[in-house]
């Protein structure tokens, strides 16, 4: 039997996308979520991963930016692809170079608008509403040395309604994320492999 492609998910917060991805690939014939890398010991994603029987690798800034601990752990887990799902730190160059074209992220807006440092979570939706945009959406992109600047793989749009709040818009965007992110990951890996 051929080995499955092994994914590591990186997450910092709630982890609803992480859980959705784990569930999508749970009985997949060729792709497996192996581990979740988490940089926040209080993140809700930890409980979510426990309920899905996914091991957690918890790390801090020093392990990420000052030595090779995170990269070494990726090697130990024999990780082929990295999926960022609500992960807030910029990925350092040792990992970008080792996983060139094999790191993907999801952004809750239509890049190149509303991206860059500080543009995460509800900040993005607040900016979209403040700017009175008629549409928002999701962008799935490869990850490079800069926030939200890697090659765009996929976008999907949704309307922004006049009565929208950060909560209603975030809810609509999350639904788009759950629908598309696992399938885009699956297709991207199939094309790369
Ligand atoms: C998502 O909206 C994603 O686009 C962004 O961070 C949010 C994470 O949400 N990168 P969750 O933790 O998956 O619920």
C-alpha cells in the first residue's frame, strides 16, 4: 500500500476550520491529517483536536523563530504539507524554504484587498464593513515570506449586506471556508504530487 500524504495543520485560535479539515480527510484514501501545531496553550483548537484524536504539538516563539524545533518536529512527523487555519504568526524562512510551495493559508477576504499584517479575524470583517464593500469572500493561497502575498489558488465571493455586522459577515465567510478549504487542499495536493 502506498503511504498517505501527511498534513500538519497550524492554528492559533478557535480551530473550526481545523476541525472541518480533519473531519473531511478522516477517511480519505490518500491524505491524512497527522498533527496540529498550536502556538497558544489556551486556544480552543486544542480541545477540538483532542475530540478528533489528533495529536497537538505546542510551541512558542523561541521554538519557531530562534531555533529549528518546529522544523525538526515537522520532520519527525514526516509532514509533507502544511495547512494554516487561523494561524497568526508569520512563518519563518527555515520552514518556508523547506516546504516551498507546500504551505497553504486561508484568508477571510478577497486578497489583495484587506490583507497584510494586522489583518486577521474580525479586523478583516470590520475593515470590509467600514469600507462599505458590496462583496467579500475567501482567498486560499500559498504562503511565502510576507503576510497574505503568496500565489492565489482559489477565491469565492459572497455578498456584504447593508445590515451586516462583524458577526453575520464572519458567519457567512466561515460557511464558505468550510465548503471550499478542504476540497481546495485536496486538489492542490493532487496537482502537486
Ligand atoms: C478564518 O476566518 C480564516 O480565514 C482566518 O482565521 C479564521 C480562523 O477561524 N485565517 P477558525 O479558528 O478556523 O474558526
